[in-house]
């Protein structure tokens, strides 16, 4: 019998039950096997292979450059590290927005090649037909509203969204549309906490917040932010649970010194 045979996989149905019972949903991003395995062992409910891999793993300024093939590579790596957590994968920029047929093929390719349980896409009314095409194929969708990084050139900045009534009302309308179409959950990014709470109360599907207050049904962070691996990126909403940047730089510095001083490897570390 497998040592993991008693582990119950989190599913979209689990998300619904967690919202109904009031249990908060925990999510993090991950982009590789090692991080995914660690996150899973920590008891995480779901892992998102985010297109933020373009920033975190490849050093791009935006999420726009990452390709579908690159997302699939990261998702395959993460999938091998998960036993309990549900795997959700972003569809990257340009693979679903204006063409429902392309959206369908992109989503099917991700599901077939990665073992994902769901995909995530950004937007509301503007991508209605693409959402319908994907859902009609039986593929679960996690929506994403508020600050939508794939639209950064249109939005103009990474500032707080939906502060004004017009944008807030559209966001509420889009959230209700996503629920009506059949999305199983929605990410709310960088919006006022009061608005995050309002949308959460008005939807029957779970909301996952990132900079949207603590009254959403769950939270998501980039795992590299949580671990403090990037000292230059300090968004208000990202709590550092560790400060690994300093520790890793110090460890490498000590290694360099030991190599230079012929202190490494020592006799015990030699054959």
C-alpha cells in the first residue's frame, strides 16, 4: 500500500464545502517540484502555477512574455510534487482572450499534459465566450478580477483597483457573471478590503484574496514572497514568514570563503 494512499486530494468540490463550512482556503504559487513538495507537506489546500513565473523564475518585468509551453513545463514539475493540494494552472497572456477556439485548445492542452485540476484566467465580461468554451469542455475555471497583471499595459500601473464606484460596480458585476457562467472560484487581487468582503458575501463560489482583506474565503501569495527570497519586492499585502534572501546570501558567502581557504571539503567530506 502506498504511504500516500490515505491522503485525500483537494478538489473543486472541496472548495465549495470549505466555503459552506467557513473554513478558509490556503493557496500559494509554486513553479518547480521542490517548492511544490514543500508546500504540499505544509498542508496547503491548493497550488497555483502562476504566470508570475515570468517574473519570479525568468526575471521579466511583467507576466506577458511567458508562453503556454513554458507554463506547461512548470506545471508538470509542480504536479510531481503534489499529493494533497489541488493544482491550478494559469493560462498565459494571448492564449485565450479574444478567440474561444484558441482558449479551448489552450485549456485542453494544459489539462492533458500537466494533470491540473483546473485552469485560471483573468477577466470578466470581455472573455465571456472563452470562459464558456472552456467550461463546455468540462474544464473547471478559477476566475481572476481586480488587478489583472496580464492587462498591465491597459491598466497602466500595479496600483489598487476598484477604489472608485464605477470600477467597483463592474468588478461586482463581473464576479457575479463568472459565478453564473460556472466558474468554481475567483481570485480578487489588490482591491479594497470592504469590496472583497462584499463580493465574498454575494457569491456562492469561493473568493481567494491577494491584497483583498481577510474576509475573502481564502488567501494566495507567491511562495517566494512568503519566504522572503526577493528583498527588493515588498508589496503591502505580502507577509514575509522567513527572510531567506539574507540567509542564502550568507550561506553562499561562507561557502565561497571555505572554498578559498581550503576548508571545504574537509577530511570527513572527502573519500
